[in-house]
C-alpha cells in the first residue's frame, strides 16, 4: 500500500512538457549554430559551404546527445537542486567527450585539406611515411622561434621547437610520430570537449530553471485548489447554519399548532415545510441561484410563518423582471426575513409588512429587506443586539447568526466587494445588501 501511494505521488509530480523540452534544445543548439557560422565567416575559414552542412550534422548529433542527457536528468526532477546539479556535472563529462569525438571525426577531412593548403602557402610540405609518422619538410627553421609564422599549425610549431631543442634545425624533415599524434589528438579533443561541457551545463541549467518554474506553477495551482476547497467548506458551513436554525423555529411553531388543536393549519404547514426543504436542500450549498428562485423560496418560508401569524404578517415584493436572473448565494435572504418575523411580527399585535426589493445601482445588485415593525424599541432590544453583528457601525458583539451569517457568506463568495448595512429607520428595520451584479446566462 505504501509503495502504491509513493508511485502515485511520483506520477503526480509536475513535469516540464516534452514539447517545451525539445523546443529548448532546438533553440539552444540553433543559436550555437548561428554563432559558430558567423564566427567562421568573420575569421575567413575556407570551405564555408561544405562546413555549413558538416556543422549541421554536428548540431543534430548534439541534439541527440542532449536528449540522452535529459532522459537521465528527468529521473531527478523531484530531487534536491544540489543533487540535480551534481548529476549534471558528472553526466555532462562523457557527453562532452562524445560530442568532441563526433566533431573531430566530422571535420577531419576538411581540417586536413585546410592544413595542407595553408602549409603549401607557407612552403611547408606535410607527408606520411610507411609507418604512419607525419613528416614535415621545412626549408629552414629560424634561429629565433619567435619569428615563426603564427599561421603555421600548432603541431608543426611544436615539432619545430622540439627540433631546435634537439639540434636538428637543418634541412631534415621534422618527424611527428604516433605517440605525439595521439597526444595532439587528446589535446584537441580536450579543447573541444571543454567547450561542449560548458554548453551542456548551460542547457542543463536552463532545463532546471524550466523545472523549477513548473514546480512553482504546480504549487500555485495546489494553493488555489486548497483555497477554493477551504472557501467551499466555509460556504457550506455557513449555509448549513441556516437550515438547522430555521428547522428549530418551524418545529416549535408546528408543535404550538398541534398543541392548540389547529390540525388543519398544522397539516398545511407540514406540506409547505416539505416543499421548502426539498427545494432548499436539493441545490448546491456553495452555488449561486437566480434571484427569482431565491425569492420563490422565501415566499414558501413566509407561507409557513403566515400559518402562525395569519392576521399580522403581510408581504410586499418588488423585483424587476430584468433582475430575476441575477445570481445570489442560495438562502442568503432567509436569515434577514426570519429576523423580521422574529423581531417585527411576533412581538406586536398589529399587521406588519415585510418588504423585499431589488434594484440595479451602478452595475451592482442592491437588495433591501425591510419591515414596519417596532424597530429597535424596547420590545426589540434583542434584535438590535443581533443585528449589530452585521452592522459596521454597531460592532460585532451580537451572538445571533442572522446578519453575521449573511455578511460572512457574501464576503466568502465575493471578497470585500460587498456591503451589508442594517439599522433602525424610525418606523421599522431595514437591511441593505450591495453585491456584484452577475446574471445567469444558462438557457439563453
């Protein structure tokens, strides 16, 4: 089980896309190809057309070797950065030697022709004997080696220096035996390999940067997922605070109806409660609903409360048709209307109207829930305390979940781009919600 979890964790680790890796290789070696070609033209090497194709062969071989290096490095993508660099430093050594050998072999013939022509221009003849030694015929070696033509190949200059040291500066040919040729070859390979080693390490550093960027993007994605999950959990928690609170109140009301033998009203209330909960619980607890659907749900709630207060509860709803598709968090108006019933309708013996309205204001949705009850008078002192939890001017000292719940849900959904203002109007209580206006486009 532990191995399975580890394998799954390895599979979930971020990887640089294969296309990005290949494009980085092609761009890297294409840049080197252009720079090497420009250098060749500036120096004035011969056989330029032929060297273009030979250089392209070397670049293709370099791409192939870089792919092999990448296949090794990608196995360490999720290891510490110092370990990945250590692997790159070690793995690039044989790779650079391989590239140096390929480069030497590809350009061998062209270099020999170039050396032959250059030697001929300098009056130097290069030939081989039957044993494979290189014989260099030079008319005369100057006494002062500083006077040597710098255009002479390094091998010839070294052989001439050795000849002078051995006292053979006459007209005898200079002999470059197989051991010296082997040493000269290793010097040439080492010189080319060092350059390729640096290039491979430079590409490895580029690849590591791409990997780190991919890790950073994956971390940002995970952080975003965690934040969305936490936000969804908070919204669910706030949403589920509403239903149990309402259920407690309605069950108390239903109990009162049964105890007073108002069976017909109790039956009507049970059916309405069933419809209310079927609609309210079937939706996504963290999703938005059209304002028309939210208003219809609150109509059901008010019908339930109207059974308790048939002569006192009045409603007035004013929602323009163009705002019916505006999206709001589900059950967002429930705590506000419940507060109006609890603190405006229940304490008095006169009719009380609950007003629900919506308007558009500068591209924002403004919803108002108000009543013409006793406001924050002596009979509603508890309501004022409860409402202060959602009123910026009143602080957050109330223990009710009403306005505090509404504000928290809106801030969790929209951030700080919302406002909830609640207070006494002098002839009742009013709560005004302002939030971004987002309309439902489904079904259009």
